[in-house]
């Protein structure tokens, strides 16, 4: 006989058995529920492992070719180029050197001389950590740079205004050892890039020496006896000597100044830009009278003549781009600095070309050649002037001779009462404490001194190491070093009859009271 206390439990068990009997409770169903799924594993993974993003699919078999194709698709966007580089370094510890060179050159092409990126944009790019990683990887593989890579890397560094003292000496060394194998167009581009970076001139070895040692250390000497300091002095002269080797003619320059001879036919691929760029590099480094020997011709007039001969008409000169800027700037600088070949330089450019360049200078070549946008160093210097309440400094003001109809050079800041022109050097130093301005600033400083102005250059390497108080103290000492030559010119005083209506000019509901002819007194 069963007890009544166990009756409810018995009824529950019977109901459970009935429910299991009605459901599809099979062995296959039990086995499928015990299999561990990917969703189950993902739920039990720690958060630190979840942050890692593995390949969603199968990695490509040819990873290098895949990254080359990926890089080709984003050729015009600097952000996308650096993003592709970030993806590439996640997949391998040793990136391909050719891919790194291609990536850096493609980044330089985006910031080319015909782009609309400002100097401040380039400075922002240089501060991004992923860009520094790219340069560091290039420095690690710099021994694998080939002669065909060196001119492209030099152009990229000049376009980015990034003068790396660890990478640039190797690039220049490869170029110097391969000058005989380059075409004339390549030599012209190399000379133009050197003029932009300001290295390779005929100055002293100290001004053209790169130092790989760290800040606060002296130039080290390796176990092989090689010093960390490398000089690139005279590289532009060696390029010009290579150009002059391809020059033929029995009589180069006659006594009356006529230019004779011509270049060989193998250089027919050279464009007017090539000849004008070579001439401009000589002007930048103050090599107006340069020649390979005493009996050889002065090369600058020959280059200018060749550039003008390649332009068929005056109408074609208007569409010549940078050729106009280089020709007129060479002509103007020769007129200011008065070299020995001044007459030959002026005769090399036809008078119709000189007239057209003079008339179209302001609205054409000068407007397009000036850097657009702002510059960080100049903005910080302006903030220091505002804190010191210096109000007579003119921003980006042009300067020239008193009788010049138009100006060709602009100073970062111009203080007319002190005859002081302030320039800004945002290029990287060649070594610890070795500051060197760019080629454009070197030429600008020479020309401004010919105008009778005092020139001061503010270097990025020194300015960035100071706080606001030290910067203000530096600017104060700089301004105190140059006395005031003439008082500041005040604005002319307004006529008393217009002072009452001064505020009404900007109001819609008030009309101006006229006190001149034809009505003597009129009030509305």
C-alpha cells in the first residue's frame, strides 16, 4: 500500500515521462548539442584576445604583389597610403625594400610641387607616428637602394620637405656614383631637388656635411676608420660637369659675347624645364660664372639660351609653367647681384620673352610658385609677436629695390622701421646643432641683403626646443639687436567732416549726411 505523501511526486514523474515521450528526444539530438561551436568559443575568449583582428579569409599567396596592387589603388590619398603601409607591417616583420621605396615615393608624389598641400600639411604628416615608422624602415634597408631608386627618393624628400640626415647621405652617395648613367632629364631633376633642399653647393664642408651621431655627441668614428660625418659639397658642380661633357663645339664663347656650340643629339628628350631647372640650381648656389675649366664656357648663359630655344613662341611661353618662373628669377637675380656673366645672361633670353615675363610676372608665374597655406613655425612666431605687442611687423611682405616696378621675393615678417626681414627655416638639421636653410631661403637671404635689409633666420630645430617664455625672450633680444632707423609711419588722420558719419556707413537704416557739392548742407 502506497502512502499518500508520495503521490504528488509520483504524478510529477509520470508527467515528465509523458512530455519526453511526446517530444523528439533522440540520441542524434543529444550528440549535436554537445558539439563546441565558434560562437561558444568566442563567448569564452578574454577581451584582450578579442582585440586582435586575425585574417577574416585566407591570406593571399603572393602577399607582396597583393600589397603592390593595393598601393596602386590609393595613389592620390596620403591617409590611404599610410593605412596600406600599416596593414603591410602587420603581416610581416621584414617589409620588402622595393615596396617601402615605392610607398615613400608615392607619398612624395601626392605632395609634389604642383599640389595644393601647404607647408603646414607636410609638417602635420611628419609628426604622425606611422610616417616615422615608414622612414625608420627605409633607413634600415638604405643599403639596398639602387641607382634607379635614388632620384625618386630625392624628389620625394624635397617634395615633402623632409631632409633626413640618416637617409639623405646614402641617396646622394648612390646618385654621385651613377651620374654617368642618368639621362639629362634625370640630372636636371636631381639638381632642382638639391637646390630645393639647399645641399650640394660650393660652400664649406661644414655647411654640407651630414652627421649621423645623436644629439649631444661628437662625430663618431667606426672600427673601419669611417666617420659618421659625410660631406656632399660640390655635388651640383659634378652634375654640371657631367652636363658639360655632353657639350660639343670648337669655339664656345667669342670675345664679343656670342654663344657658340650646341648640345649633342642624344639629349633630344630634354624639355625646356630641364634646361631652366639646371640654370635655376646654378643661381640658387651663387654659381653664375661656373665652368668646368678656364677654357670652357660659362654654363649658365648656355642653359638659358637652350631653354628659350626650346620654346617656339611667346604664346607657348605663357603655358610653360615653371620655366617662366626659373627664367625670370634667373634674370632678376643676375640684375641684382651683378655677376661677371651678367651681360651674357641677359643676352641669352630674347627681349620679347623678357617683356612678356615682366608683364605677366605678378598674375602668372609668381602667383603659382608661391607656397600656399600657412606654416607652423611662422604662426608660432606671430603668436610670440602678439604676446610682445609688436604691431609693426608685416606678414609675408614683399621687398625689393626702390625703383623696382614689381617684387620677386617675400619675407616671412618685415619690420620696415628696422629694415629687418625675418625668414623661417623649417628644414631638418644636417646634424646635432648643424642648421642649414633651404635653397630658396639661401637665395632669398642673399638678395634681401643686396636690398640693404638685415636678415634673420629662425630655425625649426632651435625654436622647437624652447617654451613660450624663452621664445619671447629670444624675440626680444633679436628685436633689440637692430635699432629703429625711422619712426613708424602713422595712418593719415581722417577729415573731421566724415567722422560723424563713420558709423552710419555700416548701418542699413541710417543714411549719410552729405556736406559737399552740389548741396552744401543736407540732412535726411
